[in-house]
C-alpha cells in the first residue's frame, strides 16, 4: 500500500476517534455539572412543599453544641407575607407544629423571627416580644435564611420541652433529618394569637436531610 494512502488512513482514524473522545468528554462534563456523579452518601436534600422553594442546605456548628441551618428560601403563594418566623425541628406534633414547642402558640420556643436579611433571631414568635423590622417577603421573592437553630424533642435539664438543641454534641459528619416550618401573617401589623385581627399561620415548608460541616 502506498505511503500516502497509509498516512491518509491513519489521519482518518485519528480524526474519527478524536471526535468521539471529544464528544464523550463534553457529555461527561455536562453530567458532572448536573451532579450525576455526586456521592449519594452525602445525604443532602431539601424537598419543598408546593408554593415554596428550598435550596443549598447547609448545617454548621454554632458554638460548641448548637447546630444551625442555612438555606435559600422562596415563596410563590401569590400574596405578600409578613412577620415571618421559621423553625428547624426533627419532629412534628400531632397538630403539625414543630415539636418541641410549648403549648401556647404565643411562646413557641422553636420558631424565631427572621430579619430582612434572612438572619434568624433568638426572639420567640411572641407578639409581646416582637423584633425590629421582621421579614416581609413578596410572592416570587427568595432570600438566604441563615443560622436557624435546629431542635429535637428532648427536654432540657429543667424538663422544659423545646429548649434542647440537636444534635447536642454536633460532631462534624452527623446526619440530621427534619422539617422546616414557617409562621407568618397576612398583615404587617403585630401578630395576634388564637385568631384575632392578624392571626399567625403555621405551615411546614420543606423536609430536609443534611450533615453537619
């Protein structure tokens, strides 16, 4: 076989397989960017209820024993919501509220107000306490909720359910599954409990699983 024919055959061989390898590389890169090859053992997931979004969940150590949740939240209820508070809890009560909680909606220890920046405060969602400029969120808007403490159903040393944090030792790598709950009102005035002129509504906006990092 003439040398020029051999060279042409070799070039065609390289071109054919070169394009095939390039296409495979592009496909693999696309699959990797979509998270197909992400290790499922990491167990990070957030499943939002209809009308809400929950993305980019992280659990972090706060201090020596506390664990705080951060995530990107959005609502598409069609209405603006006011006096937004949230809770992270491993369990729910029979009424669907985050558990632990106190018997009075006015003094729920687990639910705290969010500031306009999305930061969770340490004030319970109690009309008699309140906070300065609680979060207002229009329909279709999103924000980053940060440092929301997570709770278990254990009681504290005084027997008061709702004050024990989970996981108590917060070792890195600990897996935590729970629900994210939201309190809100439909008016910007002070929340009222037991109905009233500006009643507080409570919904579970998502369930999640994450590991402490």
